[in-house]
């Protein structure tokens, strides 16, 4: 079966018992109804209140926007499948899901780095904060976060889209997972799996290390400031 003839994947991670499907469907709906209005309220509050015009709240509003977008990737399809009892997703729908999962996940990781930079400058260099973290600088950091997520995601899609599929089309998950999709391809995918691991692993590890360094420096700065204050 060539990838051009593959029409759908079967998501075997969804439960098979009808009663449990209905329960999970209702649970996801409740969770969805709470998450979505909550993030919208954050954005509206920040936009409407002039006192919340600081860069920190600007980044927070963008993070809430990313959360809204992220919550629209996998939960709607899960809810539909659980409600209907169907366990399939189209090939194109699966590729779209993979793209937006990595796009928004990568963008959020880069945005967290931007937020840590904002806090680092605010606490460690307060006298330069206004001149360094300007409105244009905030927009540059946010757009760079979106661009970083897009670049990371498009690399994933470019690598897996040409893969031929000639065997099973079942994914042991409730969403389209890149690693499992690659393993279904009827070709040697060891080098591709390694490339995917490097692509995702470097981003996750890099963001994690940068966050540790940034917030570690903040903690040291705050602790040093408190010690100096006690001495004085």
C-alpha cells in the first residue's frame, strides 16, 4: 500500500467499551469547556485592562492563545471518535494533526524561553529593563517563537510525508504519533527515526537547559539580594 493509497489510520489507543467511551467523551467535554473559556478570559482581561500592559502579561496572553490553539488539535477528534464509536482518522487529517501538535508544542517551548528572558532582565538588570524589553522586542520574541515552532514542525512533515505504507495502518495511541507512523512505513526507517529524535530531542533538551540556566540565575540573584538586604 503506497502512501498515496493509504486513506486512514486506526487509533487503537481509544477504549473499546461503549460505556467507558461515553464517560471519557463527557469528561473531555467538561475539561474542554473549562480550558477554552479560561484562556479566552485571560486574553480578554489582558487586552481590556490598561494596567496589564507590561511585557509579562503580553507573553502570558500569547501563551493562552497557544493553549487555545493546542486544545483544538487532538481533543475535538477524540471527542468525535468517542461519541461515534469510530477509531479512525484520515491520512490527511493525521498529517495535519502531526503538523499542529509539533508546531504549537515547539512554539510554546520557545515562548517559555522568551518569558524567562523577560524575567531575567526584569530581576537581574532592572535599570535596563525598559530599554531592553520594548514592545518591538516583545513582538520579535513572540514571532520568533511561532517561527521556531513552524520550522520544527515542517521538518517533521517533510521527512514523513514521502514515506510509503504497505502494511498495517494501526496506531497504538489516541492521536497521530510521529514515531509510530514512521514504524508503519514499509522501508528502513532507522536513520529517519534517529533524525526525528535529534530534531525533537535537541529542541526539548535545549529549551530545558536554557530554562534551568535562566531561572537558576534568577534564584541566585534573588537569594543574593535577600542576603545583602539582611546584612545592611
